[in-house]
């Protein structure tokens, strides 16, 4: 009985940790895209000007 309860608590804790990890990863991806997007836009603008 106690072992089952321990396993249940353990799985819940690891699921919470995985969810937090996923949330951190998603936030880092969002911040990364916010950094890359203006860079890409400026690069595209420069390329278009150099082509034209």
C-alpha cells in the first residue's frame, strides 16, 4: 500500500518536472525567435537593397 502511494507521488513529481522543463524550453524558444526575427528582417532588407 505504502509502495503504491510512493510510486504515485513519484510519478506526479516527475510529470511536474517534465512539464516545467517543457515550459522553460518553450519560453527559451520564444525569446530566441524574438531575437532572431528582427535580425532576419534587417538582413533581408539589406539583401534586397544590395540586389536592387
